[in-house]
């Protein structure tokens, strides 16, 4: 297979590149990434020398470049991770979210429709999110039939992308599959998302900023389990379908923060309640029955153990996250937390 992975220098994308190189060493893998603030080639140092792996710096919304990549590498499947992915940044300004998440996918869909129907006869897997469904009350879980109700500009841009992709599948018969996964954790996640931010702050004895009352619930999945699900869907999923991905690990944010503090031997007095996120979704929970039944996927990582291993990874890779928190991130952190 000649596989194009877009956004493969970010958190989930780099874990997926590594996963695919390990599981399918005979595949040719092209990783195209714009290397925005979230993209980091250090995430991929261990796969750079793999003979089937190529990196291309580029923008998914650049049609000419995308066409060249598809033709030169005779790509026959695409997994699209390229996105602006952070809710808080989308609240500060959404234009990049519209450009990458919506215009970007439209460029790819047009290319595989008009120019490369033969080569891309395989699959176009769009990596979406459970956030397109909006927020849940105390009970129930999102199924693939739940109505779309995105609440943040980020979620709205992802929902728009899903609808475009499904419309192209319906109208032009493109081999599109949508995946909607819950919150991921694991190595190489930028310390602007909950778990790595809290780990980094706790290590530095800095306040741990919990939004609102801290009782918002997220449904956590280890990034390796997400990668395994995408691999399964890429090869065996039905085109035109949506697959929810989740591991059934609902925790309040406060529970997660307390686990991190306990594991690091730090006091709970570091927890600082700060002003809530505007429009903050209260609860996410995923029903992944379709994926489990149809494709026989099961998550392998226990949440508490996976979190402990993730904390160990951050302790052993301080240079990785310290380089990030000393750069552009500083200005982001000031705006996001000190002016709150
Ligand atoms: P991330 O922000 O860590 O990585 C995004 C990557 O996309 C970066 O490498 C960035 O450089 C690249 N990128 C951004 N704009 C680009 C452009 N115009 N052209 C090419 N590359 C571009 O995000 P992530 O957490 O790894 O998420 C990856 C995907 O998974 C996203 O589509 C996100 O919506 C989805 N998702 C994430 C989660 C989660 O918990 N992190 C959960 C479900 C779904
Ligand atoms: P985040 O990692 O941004 O993921 P998402 O908003 O996409 O679910 O946030 C996860 C949860 O943690 C969410 O309820 C917001 C909360 N949160 C905090 O309380 N403090 C923080 O500093 C951050 C980044 C998130």
C-alpha cells in the first residue's frame, strides 16, 4: 500500500506513523505536514530512517502540492489527521480552523474526485472527533446516529468536514470513511491539552488550572488503541460509514488531575480553579459497539496504567516538552491563563 498520512507530525498522527511502520513494514508511507506550532519532527526521529517512509512539508489546502504528492507517490489510501485541534485556540480565533479543517479537506476531496479516481480507489479515512455530537447530560453515550450538535468553533469545523466528506461519498461514490474518537492521551501530546499540561505543571510545582468546577467528564482512550482502531478501519471498514472509537473510560477532569498529582507525589493544593471555558461541553461518552462488533476491535490499555506510563514518558522526555513550553507556547499560556 502507498499510504498518505496528513498531519503525521502531530500527536496522534506521529503515533499512527510509528504504529503503521511497525505493523506494516512493507508499506510506503508519505507523511505530509505543514509543521504548524503543533507539528514536530522530533516526534518521528525513530522512524526517519525507515526505507518506506518519506516526509513532505506542506499544506493540505495547497491543491497543486497535494496533486503532485498523490501522483508522484501513486497514493492509494489517505488518512487525514491534518487539523487545528485545540478547542481553546478555536475560541481565541477560528479562521485557521476553517482553512485547514474545512478548506483543506475540500481540496483533498476534489483531487480524489476529479484527478485520481484510479489510484485512490482504496480509502480516504477522515479522522474526526466525538465533539461533533456536542455535550451529553449525565447518562447515555454518543452512537453514530446521534445528531450533530457541535458547540465550539473547533467542533463545528470538524462537523463541517464530516458532512462534506459524506456528501462527496454519496454524490461521487468516493471511498470515504469517517472515524469519531473520544479524548486521546499518551506520549507526544502537546502540553496545551489537559493531561500533558497538568503533568508538566505538576513537575514544575506550578498551579494546575482546572476550568469551572472540574466536574466535566471526558471519555479517555490511549492513543495506541486509537491507532489500532484506525488501522482496522482503514483495511476492513465499510466505505460511506462512520465509526465511533472509544474505550469506555469516563473520568471527571478533577479525577484525572488528582491521579496525576498522586502519581507524581505532589500536593492537591496545586489545584487552582479558574474561570470556566466559554460554552464548555459538560460530558462526552462514546458508544463504540459498531466498531467492536463489526471489526472485532478492543482497546488494550487500562486507563490508570496507561496514564501512569504516560506520566513516566513525560518525566523521561523533559527536554521534549520543555523546548515546547519555552517557545511560542509561552505567549499562548499568558493569554489563556494569566489574562483569564
Ligand atoms: P495536533 O494538533 O497534535 O496535530 C495536528 C497536526 O496537523 C500537526 O502536526 C500540524 O502541523 C498539522 N497541520 C495543521 N494544519 C495543517 C495543514 N494546513 N496542512 C498540513 N498539516 C497541518 O492534533 P492531534 O491531537 O494529533 O489530532 C489529530 C486529529 O485527530 C485531528 O484531526 C483531531 O481533530 C482528531 N482528534 C483528536 C483527538 C484528541 O484527543 N487529540 C480526539 C479525536 C480526534
Ligand atoms: P482538552 O484537553 O482541551 O480537550 P477537549 O476540550 O477537546 O475535551 O480539555 C479536556 C478537559 O479538560 C476539558 O473539559 C477542559 C479541561 N481543561 C481544564 O480544566 N484545564 C486546562 O488547562 C485544560 C487545557 C483543559
